C-alpha cells in the first residue's frame, strides 16, 4: 500500500512540474484536439460552437441536391429536405466535450493521450420523415418502373399466335429506402450526392411452350339481347370487347369489374336501363350484367373456380334463375374466378349482328372424354307481385303516366350435374339465389297540378285501377294543354267526366267493401295490418 501511494505522489508531482501536459486541456472549456463529429473537426470549439457547426452541416445537406438513379439513363433529382432529414443525436456535442473532461485525473489523462495517437469520430445520427421518404420513392417508382408484359395469345382465322413477353423492372421500395438512409448516414456530401436505387425484376408470366398448348374449348355459352335498344346493345358489345383476348394464367384471378370499368362514355358506354333499388333506371353501362352473366356460364362449363358471384336483385330474362351474375361498381358486386387448371386459358368474347353474345374459354382439356357437365335451375319458391304501387312524381308534368312491369319474387338454386359415359356420377348445388318481388309501379306526373287537380289524381289512385288513373291523368293533362284555346271547354268537360267516373268507381268499390265486411262474422277483436313496406337495396 505504501508503495502505491508513493507512485501516485510521484505521478502528481510530475504533473505539477510539467504543467504543459494533456491534463491542462481537461480544465479548458474547449473540446479536446482530435475530436470529430461526422466530418467536422470540432477541436478547440465550445459546445455551442460545435452544435452550430453540426447544425449548419445538416442544413446544408437539406438544401443539397441528391440524384437518385436507376440503371444508366434514368434519374430523379431531389433535395435533402424532400427526405425529411433531421439531426437526432444532438447530445453528441456534449459527448464530444466530455472526452478528456470527464472522469478522474488518470481517466482524463489517458483519453487525451489517446487523442494524440488517433482522432476520435462521433457519428451524426439522422432521422427521416418516413412519409416524406415514401413519397420520394413513390415518385421514383412512377418515373422508373417498367411494367412487365406477359406472354399472351392472339386468335386469328388460322388459329392462335403467341405474343412475346417482356421482363419488367420495379423499384424495390423497402430496399431503396434503406439505401437512401444508409447513404445519408454514412456518405452524404454535396460533392458526392448520387444514390443508386434498388431494383428488382418482374418476370413475365407464361411461356411460348405453355401457350402453344392452348387450343381446346373448355366451355362456351351464348345469350341473346335481341330485345335490347341501341344503347344497351352497344354496352353489351363494348363490355364483351374489353374482356375478349384475355389470357389468365394458372392460379391467377380474373375480375370482371377490373377489366371493364370505368362505366363512362369515354370508355365506350351509354346510358341504358339497369336495376337500382327495385326500379329500372337509366345508368351509364346499363346492360353490362348480361356480359358478366354470359361469361359466368362459360366459366361454369369450363369448371373453373368461381370466387365471387352475386345474383340480381330482380329476375332477368336472358338466363334461368340462379344462372346470372350481377355486377355493380357502387354496390360492391363483382364476378371473379380463378384459373384452377395447370395451363393458361384464353377468353374469347364475340357479339353478332343479330344480337347474340358468346364467351368461349380455351385451354388444355384434361377431363375425360366421356365426362359431361350440365347445369339445371330449380325454383324453390315464387312470390306473386303485390298490388300496384302508385307514385306521384313532380319531375313529370300533369298527364304523364309511366309504368314499370311487376317482377315476381323467386328463391332458386343452380345444380351442377356430372355424367360419365351417360351415367350420372354427381349432383351438387352451385349457388342459391333470392330475387325480390316488386309490384307494378305506376308513376303519375304532378308538375303544374293545382290543389283541385291533385285531389282528382288522388281519387283516381284510390281506385287502384291503372286504367282509371291513366284516364284521369290524361284528361287533366289535355285540359292543361288546351287552356286558352278553342278546345278548352271540351278538354275541361273530358277531364270532369273522367274524374266523375273515377269518383263513381271509387264509391262502388267502397260500398262493395262495406257490404263484404258486414257479411263476415266477427271472429276476433284482433286487428290485422296487411300493409307492406318495400325494402330497397343499398
């Protein structure tokens, strides 16, 4: 112990005798010599001066350009501020000052002697605004990405022709974010501000060899739209053409909506009739469900995997119940299927001048030659239409009467029947569907009707007889049109006659109802409410 104290005393005496030793630096307010923060030599600086120097460096980096490159000829220039760069470890200036100033005499002496041998570098830690960084990388992606082109098929009169694929190149967003962060952290100087982004290849699907095998008809189906007007017919043809020529690879899902939307006039669609909340209304793309329905039946016959299918809200006439596939962009209804075969399939869609639409699915037939698939619709329940529904509509003038046909309600299911060499081997339900009952809807125009005319219209409606409503509305409309002309008196008389007839009919109905009620024995005091509320689709 005495020996140790003797050495310590000798060492301290040495420091006193030679005051120019490194320990003198420990008493200074300046950072020791040989200390760097990042690339900045902060030797001799105070803590405030060092903090200002680092802040200035970070600000200069924010205002410096960084060139982001992909390959040899594609680049995008951004500023450091676009990346949301921040200086995170601001306490590093205190750590720099502490070196040689902190600890006991021996620790400080050793730290300062080490600095005489080699510099000590403290790293600047950068933070990033992840949203800003992601936005920059998204800009890179939109500028640099080269979409792949899958191998495909083109059908000609001579048969199928294989079209070549092309490899795509995609900015690897996660890897590129790491590359940018590493660059700023370790290498960033205004004179060397180029970053090579990470890119990954996106190989095309398919091959010429696989596609050359596609030649067999797996399923085909046709529906007629002969009763359709010009606009609906054009929509059917347009939707069919957008699907025609599609190649779907093994395991790939096909979406009708993704393929044929948007339903806009610029995309080839016209306003035509469609179902909405139990009504037939005009909408751009009306009739497009016949396209998805026809394709659905071809898919069933090809025995592909249906992943999404919806029935219509009301029955349609071009296929049997449960054989339809409705689509509605706003209603979340789509038709999707997966190619569950081991080979690519090709979808051919055609329309004819006599208004027939056909979808044919080509692929490689692997099913036994004696196997046959058919589908049968079964109606489980029918709901007759309720009494006519009358609606007054102020958007139409007095005299207008429009009718929408009633729709029966149905519960139905579709059976898949498989036979092998003429013998049934399986029968299963493919789907179950419910179709709403909708009564005949009679719309009566009321624009321009005064209080008297409205009372007369309501009297006609109360009869529940469409012919009476049409007679009264027509007479009122004619009287309104004839006002101020030589036909005014005759038209007014015709209107009065129609109203009187309606009043007489209503009185007869009420009298008959009263007589029937009086003839019935009273069985209970229970009141039965037969009012019906029509539910509408959202």
